[in-house]
């Protein structure tokens, strides 16, 4: 699958962004250390999930601070046995590799096979940080512009209260 040029898409739809270049990051902890601070934007993590049989896929966007309880989440969204999808599925459905999972990956989901789940805390933030389909840069985009971009792609996100895993 050929990914669109994310910057051309954003510019074509007059969606402003702030670009922060940095070394490759693969975890929230690395991003916290290596991505320049942007105080108005919520720091997000993105989980690409699949059901037990691999028939349904979800992109969950939540805050880095939340340890997600996948069992409770599965129950909440009517799925059986959620797990992280493989790198092959990630590339097939969102056109990205591990470490670069991003809400902007829905630009590659032209068949609308991925259900977008957004944590209420992220949905209500002024702006959020997301990778531009690679993990060597981060874009800060306002919430209203992200909502507009989701509408352009035809993805209607489900806004949910993400269940938090109890401390071990």
C-alpha cells in the first residue's frame, strides 16, 4: 500500500500543525525523553488491536499515563479476547510499522476496516501529539482540526472512557 504524503494531505485541507523532529521513538518513555515538550498537546499512545479471530481491528488512542485493561476494554466494545495486532496487520491496515502507530494512519484505511476508539481524555484535550506515519517526527494538531481530518477520511471515532488496569 502506498501511503499518502501526510504533509500534502494536511496542507490540501488547510490543517495547520507544528512539526517536532527527533530521534526514532518506540515507547511513551522514549517520546517523553526525546520529543520536545509541547504543553498544550496531550501525550498519546496508540494501540492497534485485533479480536481473537482477527476479523475486527481497532485503533485505540489514549494517554501515555493510562495502563489499559484490555480485558475490560474488550467487554466494553463487544469484542472477544483483544490483543495487539501483528506488525504485518499494522502495515496492511494502517500502513505503518511498530513504533509509528498513529491516529493519522487512518489515512491508509481506505476500506474503513479499522474502528477508531478515542479516550475521552484525549478527545477533550486542546491538541494532541501524533506521528506523521513515521516515528522520527511528531506533529501537534488541534483537536478541532483532527476532528475535521477524521471526517474527511470518513472515520467516526467512538469516544470511550478507557478502562485502566489495576496496579500489580
